[in-house]
C-alpha cells in the first residue's frame, strides 16, 4: 500500500504553467508578485498549487533553498567587503552564545513581592535609586524570621543606597 502511494507521488507531473511559474519564481528570488506579473499567472493560482500539489511544493522548497543560498552568499560577500551592518547582522544571528545579542534575557523572571518593602524602600525603587537586583537582595535578607529582620533589611537598603550615591 505504501509503495502504491510512493508511486503515485512520483508519477505526479508538473503542468507547463506550473513549470513556467516556478522558473519565474526561481529567476525572481522567490518573489511571488514578480513571478505572477512576468508570467500572467495569478498569485492565487500559485497558492492553490502550493496547497494541492505535493510535487509543486517540493520544487518550491528547492527554489527557496537556492534563494537562501544566494542570500547567504551575498551576505558573506558584504562581510568580506567590510560592510559593518552585514557583520553585525551575522553576529546577532550566530554569535548569541558569545554575547552578540540585541536584548538581554533575564533568567530570574519571578515577580517581586513589593508588599515586603517598607515605604522608604518603595520610594527608593520609584526614584530608581534601587535596581531590581538590589530589591531582591533586600527581600532575601528578610527571608529569616524573628526580631530585627526589618531593621537588618532597612540597613541593607541604606548600605545599597549609600553605595549608589558614592559612585
């Protein structure tokens, strides 16, 4: 049964119009609108073939791979020619493990329970004199229970703000 399905797929042939459209897609780097304009075959027809014909999809994937190869080659040439933007783009794509990133991703995304902060600490937070990391340190210093915990945390906040103003 599986052999019959494989034989059916192999027997599916592209029509002349499909071949014409695929050739135009290949020539126009996969741009469907340009291929449609050059061949007089509608974009809708292309999307219909893409949905209904496995053979058409296979050829389309090959074209997409050729376009990607061409684009990568062009990017490499630009890097070799000293194009800074091309170099940065490549590093952002491939160099994330080495720190070439556009935005920072934080590991600790647990919410901060602001109810554990005193009014003065909230004021410092609002005025941006305390960072998120410093707030977490203050809350962590209060994790022990007992007498003097509030004073210890307030001292921690005072030390942190003193360090910030000294800088």
